[in-house]
C-alpha cells in the first residue's frame, strides 16, 4: 500500500518530544508504517486479518490502535488504487472528541 504521508506520523512523534511515550509511539508507528506499506489490502477483511483490533468505521475509514490502544490512527483507504491516507493521529482521549467519519489532517 502507498501511504500518504509518512511526514504526518513523523511530525506527530516530534510533537511528543520530551514525553516518556515518544520512543514507544515512534516504534509502534514505524512498525505500522513498515507493515502497511508492504501489505496488499483489497478489502477491509484483509486489514482485519492482519490487524484484528482495527475498527472498520466505513468501507474507507479504518482506525488502528497504536501503543496498546493509548493512541489512535485514523486512515482512509482506496483499495482499488492501493492508497492509504493518514487522516488523524492522537491520544485515545482526544479520539473520543472527534468525528472519525469527518476528521481530516490539517496541512
């Protein structure tokens, strides 16, 4: 899968500078990026096979648990074009305050 954009994940990790969570979050996001970029997802079922705890919000919106569900990663997926767009990343607490179907990454 082609993931747009890794920079979003890197910026989020940088925003945690000085936090005790930063190394674990960086490691978890790097692992997710590596696995997802090597994957071929044709349907949401393909995603669920590899990420059993992922939440399928709609045919295109998926939420991944990061670092033991302390953080959430919201993506949009175009299965036909094999593209994953990062829409949002944040703490589980902040996730509870967003509309996962509408949230967009601020450029």
